[in-house]
């Protein structure tokens, strides 16, 4: 479990969002290290073009030309996969507090 602080509290994200560091630097770092991509998107980017299917080549071009918006970063895109089918989003927890003095 986390404290919902994520990118801003555990990285230099706030320095970019508060304009202490230039946004261009933040956008560059996010794109350079593919911090905004899913593992599958990173795999497509790293695969040589001659080994990609036609639809994957189109995805790769779109990924290479993507724009980064620091005010919308990061986005949570993780799902629980069951039998190769998206099953449930991650990130929601139900917390019940019981009074032990009763």
C-alpha cells in the first residue's frame, strides 16, 4: 500500500510542476526514460522495425511522436490480467477500522 503521493512526493516532479525546474527538462526526462509508457509500449519502442507487425509500426511512430504534459503526468494504467484479459484495475483498497476496546 502507498500513501497516494507517488510521482510528486518520491521524485523531482514537484520541481517541474511548480516551475522551479524548466518543464522542458521534465518532459525530456519522462520521454527519455519512457516513464509515461506501459511495459508493452516500451517493448514496441525497443523492438527493431523489421520485427514488428504493421499495426505495431504505427503504434511505434505514434509513441515516438508523443507529447508529454507534466500537469497530466503520471497516469495510472495498471490492470490485473487474468487469462490474458483485463480483469480488474489496481489501486483501490477498502480499509475497515475496528474498535478493539469493545
